[in-house]
C-alpha cells in the first residue's frame, strides 16, 4: 500500500462525523478552458482530501486544488504528452499511475480507468483491481469516460465524478464532481454534484 502523508487527528475523529473527500476528473486544462470553474471551489469547501482521477494536463490545476486540501492524482492517458495531446504533466509526487490509500478503515483506489463488469466481465474487473491495487478495495475512484456515475460491483463501489469541464465530452455546459463521505469503515454517502449553481443529485 502506498503511504500517504494525510492523517486524521484525534480531534478530527471526536469532532467530525465523517471524512469528506472531493472527487474530480478530466479537467483537460487549458484545452477545455483556462481555469477550473469557480464552482469547484464552492463545492469542495471544507473537504479533507481531493482526489483527481486523471487527465489533469497541467500541474497548476493540482496546485489550485491544493489550496483547498491535500491532493493526489492518477496519471491519465492525456497526461503523458502522447496520442496527439499537446500537454504533459511535469514530474509531481502527487501523481501516480494508481494510488492505494487507507482512510477511516477503507481501502480506496484511485486510477484513471479500469474496465468494469458492464464493459467486460467480473474476471477482467478483478484482474484490473489486482494489477492496479494489489488486491480487493472498498472504493475505486476513476474517470476517463467523462460520464458521471456511482455503481457497486460486488464489494467495490466505483465512483466516476465525470468531467469538471467537458461533461460527456460536451462543450459549454456545467460539468460534475463528486463528494464521498466515509467514517469508521463505512461509506456514509456518495454524491454526484453538478457545477451548475446550487444543484446536487445524490445517488
């Protein structure tokens, strides 16, 4: 398991019911737009950790998110300057092909994309989990498709926050992010949040 320097203090445990994690993906900046939508910072206000599921494109996006809370990110297919992409992330300790962290007694994997049983089969999904995380995980955070969703496959909850800037690969409409709340080994809630003003849809 990858060590992660974020720690939950005893004060946090006594004063807070749940740990809140902001999930974001596929920001594609500056191709999609010059900066993160201001609404991202409103929705993520007060989160304890931000997880970016890849296709960041430029490191300053992570720096901006780090003003809210500690940040980790998965390496997206568009982050390596390949396949015609014009941008490439500079080396950054916050970015890995896949992260595995344990928080509040839950194993959480962060990766740009894994094949889900809907796309392939349970066996392929299990092999992808083993390859990326070395064993079973309680939660996978992924992106890549630009399609938001929260689905449970067996014991694993898969959360795709969608794209914050190019939802469903469409231009000029509000994107989506997600909020995950966990506490004492349990998932308290998982919520897709539209970046349109004052809207949220909980799943």
